[in-house]
């Protein structure tokens, strides 16, 4: 009964009455329930700044946010394994930071939570989606101590350590990982304010790009020891996409030179808004604008669930960057309420490397 109530509640609350939510994917959730009312929800603006440790935790005065990990891992015999975990919070009404959460006995309707977990290995893709009603104890997040959970899925600080532990389990797969941040915090855009359109809509956005990861991944009856590198994103807003934007293409790349690159474009009917961050080995961050960056699909893949660009050409002439980014063979659709493509990628060209790409707004 609880599951049925949650499904109906989240579907109504997040999808609204428009088919555009499917086209835009979860990046468009904040747009689907109307324009931002500044008397209620807060909207990030240029000049807003990150505050720690507060910003590890939830932002109940903003409409949508997520905690997001991708990882490029290897088994002891050198086989590549990709891994994703994301937890979303979608607000139905805002709550000031200094106000206590509502009493769970009142069955509050202030927020809904959604979590995604996926593993990609040897051309196969495992994906599970979990949903929960907010303020009932089933899902939530705290900044101190750091903890994000939905039922038995949880990312949390390890007591007495600088590490985090991530535990996620699907029907026939699971992973248990330890994450150690070996670098600093990367603030995208204007010291954390990341524009998402030429007219100024945007989000607060920061990343950890130097995560060292070790642990186990179990697929069926086989448990694999894995290790590698991860990329962790935090992002929140109250209006992520503007009207007319159809979806986004996002890339997070670990290059063999020690450089890191985040790049995205938000597609419109006849154009796109592009932005990115070039992060050098010293972790200096240089914002990359649409005038300096090109992202072009080079090859498409036909899948059972739709057609997606499997290979991309990314160029930043000022950095002498000319990359070919390619997904491995397989089908990497996350087929939840909002289907989207999430796959590990290989990088060749001016730089070699690995990374992840996320593509929303594609389909049949």
C-alpha cells in the first residue's frame, strides 16, 4: 500500500500534466510545476555563494536538488566497471531553514525523494529506482554528520574517518564502497552559481573530482573487488530549465594528464546553451563558455528504448582540446519515471581518459 501511494504521489507531483517532463528528464522537473514564485521558493542568482558544511545537506527553500556519484572502476584483472548513484529531492512547498520539519504523524506533503542506482559491466546494465515520501523518516539528508539515505540505500560519513561509505542494492545486484576525497571542492561557474541559459536561469553546483574508491560490487552470485576514481556532484535550484529547452547532454571526464573536464549543453529547437569547467592538475578552475566549447554528436546508437548519440566530438580550442567521447557497446538506459541514458565513456584524441555521460530528452 505504501509503495502504491508513493508511486501515485510522486508521479503526480513530479510529472505534472505535460509530456515535456519525459522529454526533459529529471533536469526539467523544476520547470514542470510552474514558474518560480520568489515569495515562496528561492532561486539561485549570480553572487550567491557556497556555504559549508551547510550545503552538503538539503535546501528546503529550493524546489529541486540532487546528490550524484559516477565512478570509473576496475576489477583486479583489469575489467572496466561503471557505477552511478543519485538521490533527488523534489519540493512541493518550501520550508525555511530555521523551521522544524513537520510531524510525520500528519503525513506531510512538502517533498518527495527519488534514488537511482546503476552498474554497467561487460556490456550489461543494471538499474533500480526507489521512491519515498518526504519527512516520514524513509528518506532524507543531513549536513552534520553528512548522510543521505532512502530506505536502506545510504551515503554517509564514516565515524572517526574522512571517508564516506556508499551502500546500494537492487534486486540482483549491490555495491558497498568506501570513498576518500583526495582533493578540494570544485565550484562551477561564478563561484558556484552555474548558469543554465543565456537569460540567467541557473543552479548552485559544486563537485568533488578526486574521489578514490574501493569496495565490492555484487552481480548475481558473483562479487567483484573494484577500485578506481569517482566524480561527485551537488546541485540545487528552483527552475532548472527554461521553456523550450528539451534536455541536456552532460560529461564528466578524468584525463590522463591529471586534468578534469565537466561540460554540458542544454538543447533548444535550433540552438543550445553550453558551459563547462576545465580543472587543471593543481585544481585551478577555468570556466568555459559556449563561445569556447563545441559538442557535436558523431555517431548514433539505435536501442530498444530509443535513439541516442553514442559518440561525441568535444573541442575547446583555447585549451588545445579535441576529444572523441564514446560509450561502450550496450544499452545504458535508466528506465525509471524519467528515462535517460547514463553510461561510462572512453576518451581519445588530444587527451586520453575515462568518464561518464548523461543524456536526457532522447527516446523513441
